[in-house]
């Protein structure tokens, strides 16, 4: 019982029962569209989340367009024609929005390149220097542990 | 090279300070959502409101307002002035307001509107890309939207409105 109550509470939407369409398929499409449209007076809420008057009118218009037989894209265009790209919660990909779409990956890429160079320089500075020829010759001259001499006992001459 | 790297935080700070002061001084409004109506043919008004006024060879102001809206009260004297001094044609549309409340409000304050319309369900407003009240549009003699103000008209806005209003007549 509690579970049912909790499940019922989950979609905390502003969509009022009186606004909903009788056809569940159309209503589902309206919800899909409503989640993608930005309420024009509340900065970062979808029209489905907002209780603003304008959001209510926009939800109703979405349903009216759908009931009139519009496709989802046509409904989106209807809103963009009135409120501009601002109304889309996911900004469209065009010349004006290139900076918006590419600045974040660019920063990420630059950081990765920077980190890579820094890591390379660090490992070059911290890693052990390769043995010189003289050192290698001395190392080869040392007796093996297998021959009864413990390496730690080998002393410099 | 690594010496210069120590300047990086300072440089970041300088860039941020530059951006913030530009934001403050340029009068940029980050909350502004802009308008796609400007430069377009004005959306159609109901015949009772628009016929004979829009595209009649004279610029028209369209003002969405409501009697319950305080900024509308604040901008009301501007419209009175535009009408009496400039002879501006102003179409008033009451948004989500009871007609009797609108009429009482206009009776009390004065009615600067050539015609008065009612948009109780907000359907006209949606076609005009309205986000709330008050909002005002200036439509030129050819029926093209030239200005779209979101929010009340102020003394300063008259500077942009008047040349268009006088020039277009």
C-alpha cells in the first residue's frame, strides 16, 4: 500500500488532471514534449515541472496541437516560432551554439593533453637513470646469489 | 616557462574580473530571454482588435497588461503620455484578467487604449510569444514588429519608442 502511494508520488509534475488528454498515447507524447520545453519565466524548469501561468498555457497548446494531428517536431516548431530556441531545454546544434557544444569537450581535451605532458615530465624526472657502461660492468662482475655469495655481502673494492 | 605558470591563477582572476565588470557595466541582462518576434510580421490579432489599425500606415503599440499586475500600474502613465502627447495608437490586451476588473482599473486610472481586448485564457498571448505581463510591442506601418519589451515601459524606453513612432507615421 505504501509502495503504491510512493509510486504515485514519484512524478511530481505540475500537469493538472484537467489538462490531460483522454487518449493515453497522445498524453504520453505531450509529456515527452513537455519535458523538453523550457518554461519561459522560470529559467530552468520544463513546462511540465512549472506551475507558472505561461507553462500551463504552453502545456495546453501542446495538447491542442497534438489533438489537431501535429507531429512532435511540428509542436516543437510551433513553440520555437513563438519563443525562439530558448524554449528548447536541449539547445539545437547550429553555428550560434558551436561554442556551447564544443567548449566543454575542448576544456576536457586540453586538460587531458596537459595532464599527459605533466605526467610524462614527472616520470622522466623521477624514474631511475639507466646504468652507465661502467656500472653495468661492475654489476656483471658481482657474484650471483646462487654461487653461495649473498648479494648484500658484496662490497665495493 | 614554469615561472610563467604561476601567473595562471592571476590571469584567470583577471579574465573573470573583466567578464564580471563587463556584465555589470554593459547593462546585459542574463535573465533576458530575448524575442523572436522582432523583425517579423506581427502575429494576427482578433479582427475586433487589429482591423483598421495594424498595417494602416501608422505604427501601433500593442500592450499586454492586467489589473492585478503592479508593473502594469507603474507603466500606465507612459501610455497615457504616449497617447495624449504623441497621439500614439495603442491596442490594450488584458491578459488573464476579469473584464470587469480591467474596466474598473482603466476607469480609475484612465484609458489610453484605442481598442481593448481580453485574453482570459492566454491564447492570443501565446501567439505573440508572451512570457507574462506587462509586455509591449511596437509594430510599424507595414505590420512588422520593431520592438518587444518584456516588462514595464520606462522613461528610458521612450527614447527608443518615440523615434520609431514619429518616423513611421
